C-alpha cells in the first residue's frame, strides 16, 4: 500500500475516471488487470490504489513512481496504449495528473 509522505522524492499521479454505473465494474476490472499484469511490473512503479465512489460514477487512482520518466515510459508503451484505448471505451473520460505532496495530516 502506498504511503503518503511530504519527504517523498518520486512522482505521484492521481487519475480520475468518469463513467456510468453500468460500466463501473467493467472499468474497475480493466484497471485491476492492467495493474496486475502490466503496470506493477514496470520500472519505477512503487504502488497504487484504486477507489470507486458510492454512486459508481467515478474511480480515482493514486499511484507512486520512482521518477516522472518511469510513469511516462509506461504510458507510452504499446501495451499500455492499447489498454488505454479499451479503458477509454468504458468511461466518459479520464485524466492523469502529476502532483507533489504538500502536507499530510
């Protein structure tokens, strides 16, 4: 499980996905498969968590990477590009955003 700390020197990425309740579980399965069979094996991957809201209209993904370049290389890989095409069909849209931790309580 990823630990959140202000002294973390790597890259934090939070991705939000918007979908309908009808596709929520299919999307979650696609994301779980991506992490289980591909993403977690990529250089620089440190950990991630997937969260779904009660209404099943949003999924939030928190991931940690050793370096920004590691995350970008994973996204550019042919396998992840293909997986993202499938993921895009299951949701209205998704947006990965890179963050730096500013405070932890």
